[in-house]
C-alpha cells in the first residue's frame, strides 16, 4: 500500500525532528493507518469476499489486490482519507498536549 503520510507533512507538524526521525515516525503512522484501513475493509466485506481476499494476498500482485479492493470496496478512497485524517489528528493533538505540558512546567 502506498504511503499516505509523508515526511513533509510531519515536518510541518513537528519541525524539531530529524529527517531520520520523521521517516521513522511516518513509517509508524502509516502502519497504524494500514491496520485501521484493513480492519475497516474487512468489516465491509462479506465472509466470502474476506476469504477471497485472504487467498489473493498470498498470490496476487499489489495491483491485482488494489483492483479487487477498488471493485469490492467502492468507498475505499474515503476510508483511506478518513483514517489518515484521524491518525494525523491524533498525532497533532499529542504534540499540542506535550507542548502545553512543557509550557506549564516552565
């Protein structure tokens, strides 16, 4: 699955992290998005479709999987965007909470 959160987006939120730290954070947040999206996709499928998708994961290319999901989960782009927004929002909130705690301690 393509990376949804980029280093540049994170740099805007937390300019104090190094490029390496930003890449590691992007990887972690994208894994979280992948997990959330996967759970939501599975919930939207019939049991037969879940079995088909599970079988395809061992043999199909990423493009074949993407095409199958696009056909069987028509709101997939919205699912991706919503989960990206949630994960980025949670991260931004955690930065704001940390900044607020630090300013209270000064």
